[in-house]
């Protein structure tokens, strides 16, 4: 049937370009806000696995609900442009005000929730706060997709290509947003300015769209008339692939599970590359950008072929099998990625080109798998559409089902699959889901006389056989445990790095809620590695700092009854605290239970079985969140979190943290802070000391090798030499100091000769006025850059 005479008039000039730009910008805003909101919520509720999974799952849930609602609205409204404009305005207003909204939600939670609330009710309360704060904007973002599909074209039979184009721009915009957030918004603008920039941009875009609303109404009237005229023709166009209700349900259920598998893979890839490239914001941004960029390109490529494919079911089956194969292949890319990493390091003249090049490599590695994922969405949506007149509703329904599956996959990956079964379990689960999906779609492929059904079946079987060979069921998989970015760049080349890895013996390794914890033996030393980076060791050079972080504040304090130790590590600082007689209660706050287990088992002989002391109470929590939420007070707080550039740690080095610590100190209380001097330039270190000094009038510090130990107090230190001498006569203290080459006289000399006494700190700081803040965590990005610069300077 010819339909040319029944086509509607084309959209107003520039309307299609404006629509595509709106789709791209909305999803750029979407992923940029996800990164910004995750950082804000981590500051408020702690950098924990539950917080991360909650943000991601609620974000995806909001997108799913928005797509379902938007799909229904899109096919009913006569003014889709006007709806789109108001969605942008409301979205922009919420984004601009989002950070104060989160602050108010947390204040309400702290006011209502008891301090001793059990973990499960506390977690549910936090989830409720995040849900209320994030649901409205994410629903608005999700609703844009089906509205855009409705507006993208009026020609019958173009549903497939329109879907591919819109979904491709949707995901490419999200990829750009992820990169912008990681490389520009957070480090250069800060959280507040970034949300204002994005919010005002969305409002301006919405106003611009509404200025064309009169034109939009005309289009709406034309479209209603055209829809009545062209419905039979468009129905004919999709009749060849229109599914029955039962088949449609099978398609959508399978699409739900494949969405879950996609997020399982993304979560696994994120951890995999973080183990190699470092657990900083750039790693997360690059993996996410690669995942979304490949998905977007896959959808755009499908736009060229979708309307010409005869057997959509068989094609989908081949794509599902391709994702299974390439998903397994990504996990086998550690060596080629590492070799490329060192080559890029030697070629790169600057830090930003280096990180962007690494992003390009990650994109190349995951491209095949994500291309197939991207191609699947418009194809499956086309299969789930029973009539061309329901293009908006069908797009929204498919987006809802797939994204809802993604939300479930994100939760399962971080809270169940990786902690329980590790990478091998995750690989097995995703391979099984995609194998099942390929089998289901191959079975749904219609039987036609004369067709060579064995061709797609053979293709699917070959791809799945390749996936099986690469799966851990056939080829055992061992995850990386030695980070390229932190340890590899110091060595400077692949050969030395590979030799160092070969010389290490893995004593224990496990995936947990917060990443990988590995205990590794290197020569005579035992190393505790968290996500590939050494966080504690039995080496003398490390042990000196670890012990002094416990001993110095207790030697300076006359009678420290209650002590808070933030960051357990190997338990060496806790051992030092316990060897003093004064503490009656010692609270240890450690985020990762696997670290506690390693300190209790493998490191127990070296930390003097510190966790068995009856005075010790272990709290599994983020140190920042514990300080903000507790009403307890302490005489000494000693803090040794992970490095500043590590994701989740920068909030333990900001002015807001020091203000919270000051509120939790008793009179004459002392804060002891570890600072990694080896990752700082002079101005970075001065900024760190200035940030502490703005809260604590009394500050002094010592350089211990390449580390710095800072003591800070709201009152002047009151140290009495006879009391110190009495403490140092303890056999336990003497043994500790002897083990790191210090005598009683040496300890006293150390206490009397800091790098800067309290009365010298102001002169040392000079006119520095820069601060490290939650909103502008400058040191997080400076230290990451410094690691590259220092490694480059030694080549």
C-alpha cells in the first residue's frame, strides 16, 4: 500500500535538529548529575556500597518510571513540544536546587532517626531520603526519551531508524556527560557551580522550546489528523513483525533480564579497570563513558540497517550471543590493556592527554560488547511494537523494562554477585543470561519455507561457544591485584611491572561490598592491597608511620580515655594505641569488612592480635559518616584513610571533616592526621595544613620518610616530660619503637623537633588561602595529577 499521500507535513524548520540536541543535552545532564549527586550523597551518608547501589538503582528506577509514563503521555498529547519544554524547565530548576535539597533531606533524617538506629532501619531511612530527592528529576529525564521518539519523525515505517537515532544520541550524550563530570565539572567547577550550570542550561533550553509552542500546537493538530489518516498504512508497515500478546511478553521479559546482565557487566568492568587504572573518579568516568559511548554508536549503526532486516528475532539472537562473547573477552584484556597503558604513559606529555587516551583504550576494549548492546535496544523495541501508532508508548515500555532490569542488575552486582561469587561468578551469571536470551529469540524466529534457518543458528552457536571458552568454567580467571596507576607507573615499563607481579604471592583475595581486598607476600613482607593499591604492610618504612600515628597523639595527651581510630589497615596503628594503658575504650571505624577480616587473620601476628583486645569496638562504616552521625566524644582521633585521590577518601581530608572532628573532641582533645607527602607538591601540602588550621588553632607536624603526621587541637598542647618518660618505659612501647629503629631518647627528640612547631605554622603557610572543601576537593585531583607528574619526571 502506498502511503506517500498520507504523510504529514514535515516538522518546522530546525525542529528535528532542536529535538536531537535536546535528547543529547538531557542525557549529558543526566550522567553528569549522577556523578555529582553520587559524590554529594557519599559525603552526606558515607562512601559505602549501599549508598552507591542506592543512587544507581534509584537513578535507573526513575528513568524507567519516567519512560513508562512519558510513553503513555507521548501518544495522547497533542502538544508534545510543550510537554518537552516544561519537562526541561522543571528538570533544570530541580537540578539547580538539588544540593540544598539533599542537605535538607539529610537534616530531616538526622533529626528523626535515633543515634542508635539499627543498620537495616538506618539503611532504609537513607534509601527513602535519596528516593524523595532523586525520583522527580530522574522521572523527567526518563520521560524525554519516548517524547523524542514520538516527535522524531512522521513517516510510516521509520519507527526502527527513529528509535536507533534517538537511543544512540541518548547514550552518546550520557557518555559525554560522564566525561565532563569526571574531567571538568567536579575538578574545575565544583559541585555547586556544576549543578547551577547544568540546571540553568536546561531551563534556557526549555524556555527556547516553549517560545515555539504556537508552532508546536499547529503541529499537534496536524499530527492528530495525520494519525487518523495514516494509522492503517503504518499498521501495514509493522505487520510483518507485529508480535502476539504472548510473544510480546516473552520479548519484554527477556529484555528485562538482558538489562540486568548489562549492568552486571558494567559493574564488573568498572571494578576490573579500577584494579588496573586506579580507583579514582577518572576511572569510573572513563569506564562509564566507554560503556555508554559504545552503546550509543551501536544504536546509531542499527539505524542504517534496522528497516532492511528480514528476521529481527534471529538478528537479536546473534547480538545477544555477541554480547556474551565480547563481555567475557573484556575480562581477559588485562595484559594488552597494561601494555597499552605503559605505551600511552611514555607517549603522553601531559596528564589530561594521558587520561583521555586511556579512556579511548577502554572504549576500544568494550566497543564490541557495547555496540551489540546498543543495537539491541531499537531492534527489540521494534519487535515489541504492535502498531506504528504506539511508537511513544512502545519506546517507553521497552525503555522501562530494560532500565528496570538494569536497576536490579546494579543492586545484584554490588550487593550479591561480586561479594558472594567474585568475578568468576559474575562472568558465569552474565554468560548464562545472554545464552538464554539468544536461545529464546532464536526459538521465536518465524519458520518460512526455503529459509536457511541453520545459518543464524550456526552463528549463535559459534558465538556462544567462544563465550564458553573464555568463561571461568573453561578458563580459570584471576583478577588483577596490583594497580598500574599507583605501582606500575613508578616502575615505568611493562617488563619490570610484570616481573614484580610475578614475584608476589597472593595469600588471600576476595571481592567485597567495597572492592577487592588481597593479602600479598613480597619477599619477607606482607602487603594489604585494597583495589590494587597497597594500604598497609609489615615493611619497616611503612610500620614506622603506622605506629607513630597511634603513639604520638597519646604521648602528647596526658590522659586519653577514649580513642577513635579511623581506618584499620593492617591494625598497626590500633596496636600502638592499645599498648598505652590510659585508653578505656577504643573505637575503630573501618569501611570494608574484608579489611577487618585480613587484620584479624593474616596480620594478627604483626599487630599483636589487636582486634582481640576487649577495649576495642569495631564499627563498619564510613569514617566521615560516623563522625557526622555519632554523639560520642573522644580524647584522641587518629585518622589514616586511603590516599586522597582514591574514590570515597577525599571527603576525609576536607574542611568539613575537620569541623566534624572538632565537634567530637573533648576538651584538650587531639586530632592526628596522616598526610601522603609523596603525592603532594609544596602548595598542595600548604593547602592541606591551612585547611586543618582554619579549624584547629594549634597545629604541628612531622615528616616521617615520605609521610607527614599532623597533630591538631583546639587548645595548646600541654606535654609534661616526666609523664612522657613514664609512658616510654612501658615494655610494649619500647618493643614498638625498637622494631622501627627508635630509642626512648630518639622518641623524645622526635617529639621536640617537629617540622613546624605550633608558633611557626602561620609563618610556614604565608599568604596561602586555598582550601580543600567538599564542594571543591582540589587535592583529590591535584594528587592524582602529581602521581603522573612524579612518575614522568623519573623516566
